[in-house]
C-alpha cells in the first residue's frame, strides 16, 4: 500500500463516512458505503487523475449510489469485506 494513497483514502472516508479496503492480489483499493461499492482503483489509475478532481468525483459517485438505492431494482455490487486489508 502506498502511503499517499492511504492518506487520501482516509481523508475521503472521514469526510463522506465511507469504508476502504486494499486487495493486494490485484493492487486494488476499494471504497465502499455499508458494503456497496462506490469506487475501485489501482495505483496507476490513482496517479492518472489530478488530486483536486479525485476529491470532486466522490460527490457524484455518492449521489449516484443514493439514487440507485432509491430505485426498485437495487442492482448493486456487494463486496465481501473480509477479502482485503481494512484501511479505515
């Protein structure tokens, strides 16, 4: 796990009340809300997006999740929390 990525993920999780996990098999960071996937990314994808844009993206992602939860068809991606290393 990269220290700067972990610090960013911790900041996002505290701000939006989310959870985060790291899956070492695929070098994947997973951000969830109550087990529902919000965003998955790896180290390369993290550095391709500027830091300011990354933080702004979470507002839209969370709004989209809340919209999907209000629909009749709740086709969400549930992730098993015990597969990765818990960050926060």
